[in-house]
C-alpha cells in the first residue's frame, strides 16, 4: 500500500514511461522501481502505449518529445483526452524547451525535464504529481457529497449532522495542503499564524525549495471564505508545486498561478475563481529577497538595527481574471537583507479589522506593534500582531481569514 496525504491507496501507483530510446526507458524505469514502490510500465511506441492506456489507466505518464510516430505533445494530448486528471510530464532536449513551456498551458502539462534529467528531481516531481492527483480526487468527491447534502434537506437534523461531518472532512483536506513543518535553516527562519474566519477558509500559504539553494514562499487569499474558498485553494497547491527545484522567479510563479486559476480544474468549482497572492524568493547565499505581489497588502520589512519598518511598494493585478495573453505581470522588488531583518507578508484579514470608531487596523498599527516587539523572535512578533488586532477590533466584527507569515534573517555575510 502507498500513503499519500493521509490517504491509503490499495495498489502501487502506476507510472508509464514512453520513449523510442530503450536506454531512456530502461534506465529511468530501473531507477524508479529500485527507489520507489511504483509499478513502472515502459513503451518504445506511443501508439502501443495508447492501446494499453485505453484499457488500463495509469497514475502518471512520462513521454519523450521527439518520437517517430507522434511527438510527445501529441501523445500527451491524447492521454489528457482519456484521463484529464492524470499528471503528464515531458522529457525534452534544450532545443525543444520552448515547446515544453508552451505546452504547460495548452495541454495542462504538469512538468517538463530537459535531458539529461536528474533522477532525484524527477522522483520528487512524480511524488508531487501523485499527491496533487490524490488531493484533487478527494476534493471532487467531497464536493459531490456536499451537493448531495444540499439536495436532501427534508430531514433537517440529519442533514445538518452530515454537513458538519463534511465540513470537518473539507477542513482536514485543506489542512493537509498547508506545510506540515516549515523548512527553517540557520540563516532563514519561517513562522506562520493562520486563523480561518469560519473554521475553514480561503487563505493559503506554502513554501517550496528552488534551485541553487533559493526558497520560494507563497501567501494567497482566495475570493470569499468558507467551504467554496477553501476547496478552491487546491488550485494554488497544484499551480505552486511544479515550481519546486526550478529556477523560477516570483513573477513567473505568479503568472503560472494565474494560468491555473483562469483555467480552473474541477467542474464543480465556480467559473470565477480569483485570488490575491504574493510570492517571495529568498536567496540566502546572496542575502537578497525578490518579491512580486498580485493584490495582497504590501509586505513590511522590519530593520531591527535601524529601528524602522519599511513598506515594500510592489503591486500587480489579482490572479484568475485574465488569460496569459492579457494578464499584466506584477512588478518585482529586490531587497538587500541585513542581520536581524524580519519580513512580514500577510492577508487583508489583518489590515481590515475595524474598531469601535470605525477605524481600520492598517499599516500604521501594524508598524507600531512590530516596533514595540522588535526584540522578540519572528514567531512571537506574529503572535503579538494577532493578539493586538483581536484586541483592536470592535465587538461583532466580521472577521476575514487571517494569515501572517514572517521570515527572520539571522546570520548574514557582508
């Protein structure tokens, strides 16, 4: 049995590899069979692979770009027609990289690798693809069950209990998509506070390792809150996961997320799915952070040595409204990081709390709280911010989902 995101599959995942070079299929197949419990099926002919796939589905499909009968994009497009939810990965040479990038949007390519590939990297991408497929299937099942509950309202007491159970299941699924632990290093320490408005919410955050020791951080806020917004966050997970171990920058990551949100995935999700988001890419080796912002409140940088809080004035269009031909990318800011700096990225649930005088808890209040507790570690600063805004808000304030994520920078060279 295989464990994925808390769910147990009764069989080993099936990985199909198609390449007209036997050396490729045998070497990659042997590596996966040795390093994983996947069942690997290899084909030298895309036509032969399609004949088998029509009768026997796979969990993930990997194909070469240049093949004599049909190229990899044509083959993977046919796989998509058969099994839309199966992640598809393309192997390509450097000269065909442009085709691979184009295919990400055109046929929903999950990832591509240039030959020669890195075995550990491809293993990680396959694992992410299988996890995303499992999460999506679970969400679609829960949406069907929630629809059934809404259609069976005659027995109100019984239906309320069923809905409560479904809400708990949806919350568990959403929690499984958030990082179970934060990837702290001696130089960079992450901390987060997340409080959904209704026990389940539309805020989302995630952290992915990039190439060359860089780290990408995503904070996002889906339209609305509650079950619909929470289930829609699966699109953010699916859009962000393929960035792992790539050279992507924050603008490129936001553009990819925009394409995923604009297309949508499960049919049951509403057609208009929008999100505000910010991406920070941390480069510990060069003491820099690059930030792109698509509609979230502007991040704040606490300079402990100077006793100042700087506002990072970077902004752009929210995600999911326009396709990639009309979407205008965010600006990108580059920050030089000093010892003791603390970067705060947050959703509007923090900045939009209102007191008894109908005044917002906006940037001025956030700055005051950060400076008042600047001697504390980042995790404690976040707790103080949440405590402060809760005390500030008037009785009966209708809370939005609240997410605050901090990055503490300690040892710095130069």
